[in-house]
C-alpha cells in the first residue's frame, strides 16, 4: 500500500489524495478543518478509499467530519462515500438536488444538505461561509464548485482538471496544455464553458484546487482565460485559419507533438519519432522533414498507433479534430481506419437488429416525417412559426375577402426568464420548460382554438371568434396558470399581448396588410407587457404607440459629431437615445437602464469597447443586449476579437448611416421575435 501523505495547501485546507492514478486522472480530495468541524470534498472512488481514509484520519478524528461535499455524481468523485459510512462516520452530504437523485444509488445512507434549498451556501459554526457556484452542464446538469470566502480558494470540481501521466501536486509550466486536453474531452462546448469562466474572472480567486490534475496557485487569470477561449465539445465550430500562414503541416504537426509532450513527457515523444525523417528543436517543434505535408500528417499518427497504441490516439483525438476543422485539413487516415474499426466492432449489431435499424432509417426518411419536421417544433410538437404565419394570412384574408363579421383574437405569450434558466441549468432544462408550458397551454385550449410555438420562447393562441373582454380573461387565465405552476425548476412568468381583429379594422391608417398589422399589434403589446414589469397582460395601445414605443438605445462614443448624427437619426424614428462618452459610465447605464441595443466605439476612455463588451457579457442582466461596434479602428485583429465576444456587426467610420440604421432595426426586431 502506498504510504499516505497530506499537504496543507492553505491554512486549514489539506490535500488528502492518494498517489495512484488511472488513465492519467489523479484523485484530489480536499479536507477543510475549521475548529471542531471537518468538511471533506469529493472523497474519491472505492479504489482511492484506503489512502484517502488514512490521510483524513491522520489530520482529524473521524467523528469531526460534519459534511461531505459532492460536486457531482461521477463514481471517481463519490463512490467511496458508503465506505466512509461503514467506518462509523456520520455526516451530511452537501450537494445539488440533481446529484442527490443519482448518488443515492451508491447506497449512501447519510442525510442530505441540498444547496438549492440553502441559498447556495454553507455557514460553519465559526461563521465561515462556503459559497456554492453553479456550473451547469460542466459536465453534469447539477455540477457546481465551492468558493471558500476566507481563503479565497476555488474548489473547482472537474473544471481546471487535467490529464497528467506525470503528475505533480502544483501546476507546472506545461499544465495549460494538459488542462486543455481534459476539457476538450469532457466539456460540451465553448458556449457553455465561456459564461462560467467570465463569472470566475470577476471573482477574487487566490488558488484553484481541481478534483483531477494539479492545483493552480500562480497566474490564475491566464488559466481562466484559456478555458474561456477554448473551443471544445460536440458543438465545436472553430474559426477557420490559413494553414500556410500558420506554418503549414509542419506547424500543426508540431502542435500535436507539443501537446503529447505536455500530457506524457517530451522524452517519450522524441523516442516516438526518433527514426522518422524529421528534425525537432528543444521545444518539440519540427524544423525540417523530407516528405510532403499530408504524408507527414498521416505518418506521425500512424507511428503513434504503432508505438503507443490507442491510448495516445484517444487522448489526442479532440485536439486533432480541432486542428482539422480550423485549418480545413482531413483527419489523419488512422482515425478513419483503426479507430472506426474499433467503434464498429464495439457497436456491431445482430442481423435482426441491423434490419430493424434499416427499417427505422427508412421510416425516419418518409414523406410524412419530413412534413412534420417542416411544420412542427421538434421540442413541443406544436405547429411552428412558419406554419403560423401562413395560417394567419389565410384566415385573415378569408375573413376580409368574405366581408365577414367574424372577430378573431390573437394572444401571444412570451416566457420571461428562459435566458436565466438556460444559463443556470442548461439548454435541456429550457426544452423541459417549453414542454411543460405546452402541456399547460394545451389543457386550456378549446376545441376550435389553434396553438402555435413561435420564435424565441414565444407561443400564440388564435381564437377564431371572441370579444376583447373574453380574450383578456383568457390571457389572464394563461398568465396565472404559468406563474402558479409547480412543474418548473424555478418559477416561470409570461408577458402576454393580445389583440382582436376589430381593433385593426377600426384603424384607417395602418400601412401593413391586415394580417401583418394584426400580428404586429400583438407582438408590440408583448413588448409593452415586458416594459411594464413582466408577468403582465397588455391589451391596450394604439397604432401610434406601436410605432413610437420602441425603447432605449445606448450610444457610447467620445466623438460628439458621431453621437449627434446617430442620436438625431434614431430619435427621428422615435427611439429614446442615451449617450455616454467613456466605458465606465456606459457600464453603469447598461446596468441601470432597460436597453434594446448598444452602439459603441472601440476606442473610448477609461475602458475600451472590448472591455466594455466583456463587462456586459459577465452580467446576466446585460449579456443579452444586442451590441454593435462603430469605430475608426477596424482591422483583422480587432474584427476577430469582436467576433470572439459575440459581436456580429462592426462598422468602420466613416459609415453609411442608412446601412447602420437598417442593422439596428433588424437587430431589435430579432430580439423582440418580430
């Protein structure tokens, strides 16, 4: 048995892990000792139990362990908990409710301290507070991290972990590449990883202690930014790069060798390619080779398979796929042959199952299925926005051409806080909310009414014949049913707009087609309902209000002439314009005001436009505000940086006012789902 050893990484915080590792993953449990209380974090698997148990008992008596924190449900984190219970230890298991529903199947008998019910914090007897920070879908829906407010240490669970076949307790110079490899394998996408990293950038963190890999105690910000910008996962769609400008195949092959060197060791990589026709420098960069680039690319991976087997190939596969997509080069042949062969053998089907699979494939390709996919939402099964628009046009035109007295109503329901649900719990939970809302709305629907799912978490009822008072009562019934429902992970509210066709017919000055005016009036009232505080039904307005109640736009620029021109143009189409001449003032305005859109110069005092945009993204109340750059500075580097910050429109001064105004109005309409 390996001699137990512990390390006090900060005052009262101990690393109590074992020395064994499997597949490059090292077990890092931690123990906080605070007075008479002990808090054990992620005690590890059954394989690590003996080492971890002895290490913990060498620091405090077993009866002092009051809490065991489980950051998520994986067996390498928490399958040892029942073994601790069998030693006589009594403690509360601190975890998320989603984790609790799964870890109980390990046979855990202890009581649970569910963080969702405790304001996401744990106050110890001494007054010390541990804060729990949700990191949904990284890589489990209920995943979270722990921040010790006393030492400012982030116990980060899987985040900042690494593959490491040559392990050290504290991160060394090559840790960054090891960390990237781990996240490329296990994290779903940059779009999910980035918001959490941006939140961490706003925190005061002295040390990061992950459950796998090494402890990070220097250059904390650089590691957070590396993960913030990391392209990873099944949603990978990296920015295309020019292979020739990046050193050709020699450059990407060097990147592969350097990544392998950081995960395993440089000497092993040198031995790997020792008799190939290429030359390496001291940093594993290829400086010369005697074959074509494509041959070199395939030759290195064939050698990896021949000398190191599938373990090295599997470890390097996500990084290789990223390079392949970035530089638009084919994956090495070895992945299409050997790896595919292994996968095919592992998933081989009986002849009967194979035939069933073929039948199912044909069924999925049938005409009826294709039509449903075109006409219905994949999430809720309701008719979609495209079908709704055609249906509405047909209905209203028929009423108009028949000169009918029929008075249909349209009720549009926009769910208010789905962006928060997506940020906290992930996209799967958003889809669950949409399905539950559909169930509620279907239960209220009469036989001749039509229910649709529109764009942007929005639903619509078409009421073939109604009065405005009846439609108002129906809308209030919908609002109350949604806000009072217990089907959701958090309370959901809806902003609702409604209109009757008679209201539109009474107007002599509408410039749109009758069906378009009918729909636009309802969507305008949804917007007014939001502006009135949300969880509201709006049924009153005029066409003038529809044209005028367009909201606030922030212009951030120290150039008074630009500000004056743009302000005048926007006010002429009835937008309310707020201006700021520096980044810090702009941040405060964006936090305080309800904005439809921000137009910002890049070169502004106190905080440049890029930092201003980062501040907006870091705040859950401002990260959805559409953003446009308008600047004298526009080059490849600045455009790339803007793109990485999610800015789609970047105008160079002097600009075409008509083009800019068109983009502004289209962005706003897109946000309102019009």
